[in-house]
C-alpha cells in the first residue's frame, strides 16, 4: 500500500575503504645535522673559517704592534678561529687593535651562526619522520607487502598490467 506523503527514489550504495599502512620511518639522528644545514651553508661556513684564519694570520704578521706567536702562523690562527666557533677560549688574546677588530667581527659572526643553529636544535633532539605514503603509486613503489581480499579486485580494474602484477 502506497503512502501519499512519501515518495520513493532510487537508493545509492556508498562504500568506502581504509588502507592501513605502517608508520613512516624515523630519520636517523646523524641526518638531522645534514638536514639542518644545507650544502651551500656548510660550504659558506668552511670558506668563512678558512678566510678568517688567513686574514687573522696576515693581520697578525703585519700589525704595527709586536704580536705574540699566537697569530703569526696559519695553524695557530686556524685553531683560534675554530675555538671561537666552538665557543671555547682561545690560546692567546690578540693585542693589536686591527687584529682585535677582525677578531671581534669573527666573534659576532660566530654568535649569529650559533644562534641560528640553536634555533634548529629541536631537529637534533627529535629527528622527525620521513614523509608517509600518501597514494597508491607511492605504495606500489615502496615495495611493502600488503593484503586484500579477492572480492575487492574490482578496485584495480583501472590499473595497467604492471601495477596489477605488483599488487598480486
């Protein structure tokens, strides 16, 4: 018996699937330093260390005041420049005003660099996760073994032959 207040329409069957994929891998802790500093920035840091050591040696050799042996050789200058960037004390403080001003500029550069590096310290503590699998193409390329029931084969009818062989 038909109801005068109801109208019958076509019903649609909605169906959804969920794919459960393993958690993404964590980055190794040593890769955090590599991800924090880009290649260009690491190269700039090395060039600036070498440049500061050479400049300190040249200014130390040809300053008006008699500088101690601390800044007259390249190895000692390089050691002192690296000591500043690591935040430890140098073997001898510079005495000439020109060498002190160059040294102050290097200390300011190292302070700015270490502040920017410590801004990314959380990457060193928590290394983070790699990008998770987000679509079927990435799932197939990952090589992960997966399982599904054969009654769901119709989901893969749009796939080409190579994808079906990978899935099976």
